[in-house]
C-alpha cells in the first residue's frame, strides 16, 4: 500500500464510522426510548430504569441489534424473551430485574413523536 494514501484511508474510515454512529442514534431511540421520556418515575425507579436501558443497549446488542421494545407484548417479554435472553447475555438476577423494569416502563409509556429529519 502507498504510504501517502494511508492517512486518507484512515480519515475516510473514521468518517464512515462517525456517520454510521450518527445514523444509528435515531433507530436506537426508537427501539429503546430514553428513560427521560417516561412519565415521572420516582428517583429509585429512575435509577433502575436507567440501569435497565444501559444493560439493554449494552449487553443485549452484543449479538443482535436493539429490538424495538414495543415490537413484542409485555407477556412475550416476561414469558419467553427475557428468560431466554438473560441466560444468553449472562445477566445477574438484579440486571434481569432492571431490564424487565425498563421494558415494562417503555412498553407502557406514551410514544413520543419522532423528529422530522
């Protein structure tokens, strides 16, 4: 490879990576709405919801993209999805409880309008 071309390739790779990160933000907010959009959680539940979202977008997306929370019923999350996925993601019981609290709150919160881009 040509040495003068290397900085160009590196800068291009960084640009593409940055653009990919920017375009994925909107879809992540749609799949996993922020806790700030939920209606008035108490401070302690806010902490658990925040932890649950971080686990959801951190550990649960190591093998696949973030599944939109509302694409499954709460019964499916509790009965099938969470038990299976928490084993695969090796979640502790506390982590599983935080994720389930987050999913429950996200499922029950009103859907915020999406910004027009």
